[in-house]
C-alpha cells in the first residue's frame, strides 16, 4: 500500500485456481495499492502477474462517513465543475449537522440553496440525514480559476476532500493592423510611436456587452532590436456591443521614450533600423459584463483570452536624428577631426551647418561626417 509492503502470504495454486486474503489497517485518505504474484523456482522468485489501483478511505465520525468526486478534473480555467457528494449515516438515529464545501482559502462554495432527497434534506446550511440512510447529492460550483483543494465539512470536521487541477484557458487568435513604428532621437533617447487596431471574434451564440479590456503588449526580440515592453494608453474600445458571431475592435496607441541602448542590439547603428520589420504581440482579455468569460445558450463557458501578432516596419526620422546628433555631438568636434573626413563631408556639411544657429563650416562638416558615416545618407 502506497509503495510499502503491508502483507504477504504463500499460496498453493491448483488448476482450479486459489484465493488468498491480504490485510491492511485502513487509514483515512486516498491510497494506491499493488498486488504481485510470484512463482518460486529453485529458490528464486519470478513475478508472473500484478494488479494495481486506488482506494479511498472515508473518515467515520459519529457514524457518519462521506465521499467526494469532482467532474471534470482537470478543469479548464473559468469553467464550472460538478461535485458528487455522498454522505452515509450508519447510526440508528437521525442526525442534523452543518455542511459546506470550502476550498483551501476558506471560501465557501456550497450550499447556496435547499435540497430535499430520499432520506435527507439540506436547509440553511444544515444537513439532516435519517437513520441508516445515504444521501447522494449533486452540486455545481464555479467558475474555478485556480488549483485548489475542495473539502467537505460536516460539523467542524473535514470529512472528505479532492484536489482540483485547473488548466489554462485556450487562447484564441486575433488579428491587428498597425502603423509603421516611428523612431526619432531626443536628448540622448529614442522616442517610439505607433498605433494599432485589434480585431477579435465573438465565437459564441450570445451578444456581448464589453465593459473593459485588459491588455499587455511587447515587441519581440530580433537581430537588430531587443525585447521591448513599450508604454501605451489604455485600450480604446471601438465596438462595445459585439453580436453573436460578430467582430469586436479596440485601439492601442504606443508612445514611449527609451534609451538607445534599451532598443538597439549591441553593434547595430541607427541607420540600419530603418526598414527593419519587428513582431509586435498583444495579449488581452475581454471582459463582458465585468467577467473574463461568457456562458452561451447551451451552458458552455467560454474564456475570453486572445493573442494577436503583427509585423511592423521601423521608420527612422533622419532629420530628427541629425538634429539630435548635432546638438549632442557637434560641439565635441574640433581641430582634431581628421582633415580627410572634414574635406569629404564639407560640401554637404557647409549647407547643413549654415542652418545651425552659431554654426559654420566646421560644425557643418561635423554634421556631414555624422550624416555620411553614422546614418549612411548620401
């Protein structure tokens, strides 16, 4: 029992078979058992057959014993479960005691109403069970959102329990359209802007009244960019009523200021970002009447978790990057700048330099150097 040897006996097996009784002192709870049959040949034991299974031992208190069965188990997050409750009264008199189903956080799930059956009744949270009777009760509880242990308490005692395993809600696919991801430089940082509209379907046969949408988004890592979680304004719901089989929409507006090293992979220059495509992923949950699930006309519970991915193109504002680099870097250029590069860049630099307040050919040449070597512009 439970991987421990508790009893063994020799037995002579004839052609008509044999029977043997093995004994174990029962302990309340769930247990596993194995029975193995060995044949002894030449002093060696050879296993020839085995049986295994599970057994549930109920607690007996004042002549009362109880069992629980939860179906389905595991259960998908957000769904209900059916609990089959069996209570047996082995005494020769009627008993009335408080009864409830609680989870491991102390939350009371049942009873919420009265029950009447053969040999028992439940009223105001009290079970009355008659002499030598067995109560068989079916209760539906939920939605169940996380793993828990369900306990049947009678009086002040836990009489039976079952662990409920919760699996994650299936994530439905959504689609979205996005603008280009705009990057411009500002005071040593890169400013990110983008807008997306997300489309999701209502696969049920009931209409939805959307109260809110919880969303999180990030830009997945590429060879040019790092994994980013940019800031965005709260989702703007564009379709608050979604008919059965219809499509809902909401908008996300991204705006964030991030350090350059927080966006660009090491060794990558700004000029190489323009035209690069990056995957944007949005995970979101739709709340209908404040709940992350809906129940259709047939009683099926639908989780409302979605995921959408869209590849977007990065656009770098070269003018803003040049302006940024001029302000932060040009003052650092002086006579030490290599003459060859000054001459090579002076033609374009002189023109740009004339537009910089207080600038001249030297600063213009520096700008030309940045434009030619850093940004790769002609």
